[in-house]
C-alpha cells in the first residue's frame, strides 16, 4: 500500500520508515553526545566519568527488527554484578553464594558496540547504529543501556564464483554455498561460503588454495553483490609421511589409520578422516594430520609453488594415552546388600591397539550363595529374610541367588583397511530381583562392522545365549506378557537363543545443536533358526527413516516413518518361538508419545488379591507387543521467544499401530493418532526433551487373567475385559522427559 500526503501525493511507506529511522539515529547521536559531562579519552568521552563504577543492570532498547534479544545479550561482555551459588544458581545461598562484581570499562563497552553491529550483520542488517547510555543510581552504581537503530535489511542480488572452474564445476560449487540470491545477505553465511569454496579446493588436492572475498552493498537499493575469486594453486601430492610421538603405537599401525599413501593427492577430507581414525584408537589421546611446516619438508614448498604440481610432506603427530585403565567400586544398598565391581582395560592387547576389557561385578554379598554370611538375619540385609510360612521354592531361589556378571570384550579396530572392525564378546551372569525372578545365562557374540562412507555403517553380529528364568507366573505374565502355562514352561527351562543380526545405518543430519536439515535411515534384520543352533525360530525386518527440512531460519519440520514385521515365528514352542524381548512395542518418548512406554497395541489384564484387602482385586494392564508395527510422526520445531539458541518449541502429531495378526485372542486397537507439544533444551550431553501428548482413546479391550496370592495363574476369567472407569482429562495427558534427539 502507499500512504497519501496532504496534497494527494503518494508516499512510499518504506521511505517513511527510512526517514523515521534516520531521525531516531540522529536523536540517539545527540543523546550519546550529551550524556553527562564531556571528558576526554576513551571511545565515549561523554561517559568517561563512569569508568570503574559498579554495574547494577544492563539492558537493550530500540527497534531490534527480527534479531532475537537473547542473541544480543549473549555477546555482551558488559554485564551486571550478580551473586552465584556454586557458580551456577543465580541466587545467593548462605555459605555457598559468591558475589561477582563487574565494573564499567569504556574499552569493553566500545567492543560491545561492535559486537552488536556484527550480530545485526549476521542477520542481514547493515549500517546499524548503537549508542550506549549510562544512568547513575544512588549508592554509586550505574545502569547501562544499549540503544539500537537497525540498518536496512540487505538482500543478495548476485553471487559469482570465479577461478575454481578447472577444479570444481561452478554449478556444483554454488549448490554447496549457504548464500542464496534473493535471501538476506548475512555476514556469517558470507564467511561460511568462502570456507566452502576453499574446502572444495582442498578436497580436490589443492592445499595452498586461496579465496579472495569481495562484496559491494548498494545502500540505495539495499542489495549486495558478492564476488569470490579462487586461486587453486598447484596440485599437491604426498611425497613423504613423517610421524612424531610414536611409542606403543607402531608406525605400521599408524599408517593403517591413514586414508592416503605416498603418491596420493593431499586432500582435506583425507587428512581429517585420517585424524579421526587415529582418535578412534583408545590408545591415542591427541592426534593431528596436516601438511608439515616448510622446515620439515623434504623439498621446500617455496621452491616449487610456481609449478602446476608439487610434492609435499605430511606430518602426523600423536600423544598416546595410558595403556591400562582400571575402575573399581564398592557399595551397599538395601535391595543389593553389599556389592562391588572391577573393570580392567588393556588398550594395546597383543599390540596393534587392540582393546580387551574384562569386567566383573557382584551383588547380594552376605546373603547370596556361596558368599552367604547370614546377613539376611541382620538389620543390614533384612529385606532378604524369608517368611517360613508363606515362602515357597521360587522365593527361596530368588532370595539366595548371588547376582554376578563376568564379561570379556575384545575389539580389533582396523582389519584389512581403515573401514573394518571386529568385536568379540563372552559373558556369564546371574541376575535376580527380590520377590520377582532369577535369571541365569551365558553366551557370546562376534561382530563385524564396515564404514561404507561418511555417516554410513554396515554391521553383522552373531549372538549365542543359553539361559533360563525362575519366577512366579505373575512375572512372566506382567513382564514378558506370556500368560499361557505352556509358554511359561518354555521360558523356565534352559534354551538356546541364538540369532544373526544385520544392520545398515546412514546419518546425514545437520545438528547445531538441534537438527536443521538432512536425513537418516536404518534397516535391519534378525534371524533365529535351528541351523545356527537356536531353539528360537523367527525372521524379523525393521526399517526406520527420518527427513528434516528447514522452512525458515530455525523453523524445521521433521517426518518419520518406521515399519517392521516378522516373516515367520510365533509365541509357540512347536511352530517357532519368538522371545518376548524381540517383539515390536510402541509408545514412549521415541514412538507414539500419547502412550506410556510400550503401552501401544494389544493388551492383557492381570488381577490378583489386594495386599490391603484380600476380598478385593488389583488389576494391572500390560501391553503384549506384536509381530507388526507402523509408526509415523510429523513434528515442527520453532525458536523460543527467549534463549533462542538453547530452547526450541515443538508441536507434533504421532501415529502408530502394533498388532499380531496370528493371535486371535488379542484385540487389535487399530491405528492410533495422538497430538502434543514439547520443549527442547540444549545441554552439553544432548537435548533434554519434555513432551506432553494427549490421548483421547478409550481403554482397550483384552483378556483378563486371575493370579493367586503366591503369584501363580488361576486362569483366564474374561476374554474381552475393559476396566469400568472413565479417564479424566488429566489422566489423558502423557508427559515424557528424555535426553537425546526425538528419532
């Protein structure tokens, strides 16, 4: 629209805004010049009299355009005095709080003005004016305010890259640059584009490449023209590789981690990948792989730089970690009695940076055989004392079982190249939970992994396990969702559970620290058959993929689809037993968030006499899992109004279905859709996610089993049971708190 002047002349509103901003800038300039009494020296002579005074508060005022306020505040070195407890909490606690005094420094204030202007340039605003003012408070303290008038938003009109054509096609190079014609001309994207051009030349074997950066801004049209001129320099090949810092790591082993050899081109990606391979060796604490300084060059580069192709020396520097690492611990708990653990790692087992880790742990020391010292009769471990009248064989076995685990894990880091690794493992364990179960198992595994490319890993593992479980029927029914007596017998007796699993994972997601683009997928299979010595028989496939697309700055939409199925195998010892832990389960923070963890799909109900009133029954609902699963999600993440770099808001819709077409005794609830919203908080250990979802569905139907006071199954008393109670609005809300990315 156009505004109309008094005589009918049309006036462009953009010009009106420009005039208004110029007037505001002039007013701020006068305000800054008149602030207090003039004094010589410093970047702000009018504020010199406040030098060294304690700062009470710091604020930002003016038109911030679309620049987040917290992005401005975060770059300021001028900050108010404050009190911190343990250096973290912004409050003072007695004996723990410490007052941090901050004084006004004119030099720091001047640098803060420049920092604010750079923040605006990073958002596409050039010519921003920043005028600091200081107000003196009673008691000698001062308040500092940064008054801001943003410049005009500048957009990129043209983008040219020259000089790189003989090495990298210009069209291919432009697709990799963050700068886009027609979008705001952001300073940080301009610098990143320069780095992208140089990195492309480095990866092509031109380590001496330079990029001259030029841009011009038309302050009338508010547009920018960018011209990046590349000077590739000569092609460089590796003529010599030098090693420094080798001790237990042999030169042969170090060479095996390198993705280049003498005669190869010096490519940036090979140098960084070789450095990463060295870091992956636990025996290496620090590593660098780079072109050697000229003093170490076999042929000094300065002699050959005018040639089209030269040779160069690459220097590999290492700092080795200690060979052995030992970790020991001991403790006491009311449900573990006395416990301890010991772990020893040899980072150079048999040489070649092979790793061997031996772990041993033990619990229930003092009550479990053969380390029984009669402590169940003491106050320390009285939880293991048995009632001679109500306890049975199962209770005795659980209470007197010593918890232990012995394990050995071996890693061959590089085999037949830098992309392959081999793992071997063996273990024996006995685990029990008081009043629930005791499980004994032993087994091992052998695995092979190959890095197929950046972010792509192919793996195969053969696992062998023989185990048995002793427990009351209620444990199998509630935990394993196995309530039929025949199926319980299968789990109680020792059996071989061997399988071969394969997987392919590819991750190309950009994190900063939240996903901003890219994709990831994984596919896998599990096979158990008598041909590999297994008593279980099943074949399972699973596929999971996610796509991230940026709609605008910090606004990202995520799509996810996961599906899995069993080709054969059922919960039947005669037709191919599927261990319950191998079934598909839905619900929880990473699938359908409107359901509790593993709460999606067919269910069973278990009723047993109440502990408080034997005449009444307590009923528990349990999901059984299924042989097929489909999960889909659409999630939109957006910046928070404050702390934009650390907080994200999210809105999502999850949908999923878990079912078992071969089991007609269980009802299929169908496909369930649950919406919700969430909060993402960036931390050093990964994002903390808080998700609140709404589940508007009624409680599902399922069979009802009755359990006696000892935990044994009496029988199925109802084939289509549903609790006779309505859920309030609050009980339909499901809250999940988790760490890590959503998918």
